[in-house]
C-alpha cells in the first residue's frame, strides 16, 4: 500500500489479479475512487491459438454428447426388442 502525497489518510491499493487501483480512506475505510486496470493486448497469434483451443474443446464436448446419446438410443432399442420378444412369447402362450 502506498500513501498519496496530498492526503495522508488515503491509500492507493492495486489488485494483484486484475490490476485495478482503489483509493481508500484510512479513517472511514471507504473506497474514495477506483480505476480499472490496464489490459494487456494480445497478439493475433495468441488469439488464433486460443480460438483453436476453444474450438477443439467444443468439438470434444460435442463428440462426447453424441456418443452418450447413441448409447442411450442403443439401450432403448435393446429394451424395446426384449419387451417385443416378451410380448410375442406371451401371445404365443395364450393361444396354446
């Protein structure tokens, strides 16, 4: 924390995460002023790499969801076939 020169009870505090600066009154502990942190501008290459990573993650999630749906449909078809066979056996026994 650093003290400003004109007011001895006001402190400037910089957030280590986002770089924002807060000026806090030491006596009342109230935020007097705030300033957003400066954002680093990334290069185009960084942006392209980030977008490719995001796209590949999306593709992976889509494939996983698709496979899960396929398994659900396969289980449903299997249960339907079993129920159909059971119903056919039940009809055959009733006719006898």
